[in-house]
C-alpha cells in the first residue's frame, strides 16, 4: 500500500492502462502509442509478480512489503515433521516398529500443526490487509497522517503474512504432486 512498485492494485491499473493505450495505438495506426502501451502492460505484469512474491524462512515471512513473524505453530509443526521423519527412518532401519509408528504419528501431527499455523497467518494476513486498507483510507480522508502510516504498516504486515503462507502452501502442493 505504501509503495506503488509493490502494489497489486497498481499493477492491475498499469496493465489495464497499457492494454488500452496499445489498443488505441493499434486502431489509430500509431506504432509509438502501441509500443508504449505494450511496455506499460509488461511493466504492470512485472509489478504484479513482485507484489505476489513471498517466502517463509526461519520463523518469518518475507515479501516486497517487508518481514513479519509467523505463527509459532508453523515452525513447531515443521520441527515435529522433521523429528517424526527421523524417528520413522531410524525405527525402520533398526526394526523398532514402536519407534517407527511414533515417528509416523509425530510427523502427521506436525503436518496438522503447520497447516493450522499457515491458516492462522493466511487469515490474519487477509484481515490485516483489509483493515489496513479501509483504516488508511479513512485516516487519509480525515487527515490523520499518523493513523494513516500505522494502517499502511498494518496492511503491509498482513500482505507479508499472507504471501508467506501462500508460498508455503504452494510449495507443499507442488511437493505432493
């Protein structure tokens, strides 16, 4: 919200205006307008990709909008999956069925725990983006610059949490294929 270079809305506006300019250039036969429109549309698409990029590393989500702390369930769930997988492997190697089953259980519990944290971050991220956008608009209309800045930060933190959770979920879906 605070940076037009990473705004999803701005990327859509740039793409749409580029598409219109390119179409007008085509209809009027103006090659320069058509080319400028195509360039603006490509720039809008690139901005969209940047605005949607995100990752989760070491207990935090990172995006073009900043860094935000993840729900602790995500990291704890990932740790439980790692330990559970190790127990499964060791139990299988040494023929200890109890250890192997305990590992399978811990791994499954870790997956559920991580998913719960991801859903929490996804929901909180979307909620913070909406609240930040609406609150920032109201603060802008009333001239409260301090509140507007606080709401922009809320939006950006929400966007980062949302993008980090989305990136993890997408990575897990690709790994399951």
